[in-house]
């Protein structure tokens, strides 16, 4: 989906005009995938834009940085406020937010000691990630031939830029085969997640979603769905799912900030 520019991008404590928000071509993260990021939505309300679970998203950003060993130059409340400022500055009633922390220009090579940690936050309009019919008609998915990396290869609990090469391979394979999205299995052959969403499988009176040990990202939308389901007396559990469970399911749906809640 094309990006629609907004007036400014927050970069290291300053509002920078959209067209001037640039980095050096030798920025460390551009070469080695050593960045962490979040995807957050702000929704239109009668009181103005409301950012969905903002603090939880920024806390996950900082947890990703901890896993990567990345020092962060600002505290969580500062970045939370910066996100609010970016939304207000955008003039949008609803938007998508992308905070990213990355190792900047300063040193080339795998070591990051000589690099600064830079943070940027952008906001822009973003519609239905899986298509306008995703909610009403559902999305078509295939099992990816690409395996989800495990915890001793690329830690899936960290939302790092490098991790998403794995997701991009799966996503493009699915699109090129005529599907909307890919379901990824881990090295044990168990269901992990989709290329960018957590997955839920309903069978009988129980709804299951894979654990983080399967290679799934600890999803904030996933947690929200589980909380709402429990509040309504629905038996929703975290547990292993085999590939065959997908074929025998009564219902399948996927969730994520970009995808929101979409049927399969």
C-alpha cells in the first residue's frame, strides 16, 4: 500500500519535515538488520484520535531492544509522548504509527559499539492490511515452505528488522502463488504464526493460539482478543497446534496491529 506523507517525522527529539527525514547510506541497521520497531494504530473517536495500547507497544519496543542489547537514549514515557505528538501533528483522525530504533552511522562491521542509537516515529494513513474484503470475506492462506526461525537463531520475541526477512520470504511466496498470506511452521512442524499476524484456531468450544515458544511474537492484539474472549466466557487457550489442526478447524482467524482481526 503506497505511503501518504504527513507533515513531520519525529527524529531524535525533533520534528523533522517528512521530506528531510533521511539517514546516511552507511547506517549500520541498513546493512545488518539491527533495528527494532513497532506497528501501532490510532483510531478515530468522538474525543479525537485514540492510540491503541500505546504504552504496551512501546514497552515491547524496549524489550526488543533489550534482547538485541541495544541501549535506548530515551525512556519509555518520552517515546510514548512523542508518539502522541506525532499523531497530533499529522492532523489525521486515524493513522498507523511506526516507531523504530536503529543503530546509526558511525562504524561498519558487525560490532555496534561505535554506533549511536537513533529513534524515529512516523505516522500515515493505512487501510486494511490484508485487503478491504479481509474482515467480511476472509483471507486465503497457504502453508509456507519457509520455516519460522527459532529462539537460538533469531529471537522471535524481539521485533527486529532483521527478523522480517524471514516474514518477507513467506509473504512474497504466498502472494506469488495467488494467496493473501502465509502460515508459518517452526522447525518441529508446529504452527507458529503468519508472516505478520498471530493465528487462532477454533474447534468445538475451544479457541487455541500458539505459544511464544513456537516462534510466535507475543502479540498485543492477540492478548487483547484473549482478554475479551475470557471476559465473555469463551474458553481460549495457549497451546501447540499441528498442521493437521488447521485442516480440521471449525474456524481460523488472524490478528495483528496491521491486519486487525481477519477471518481465514
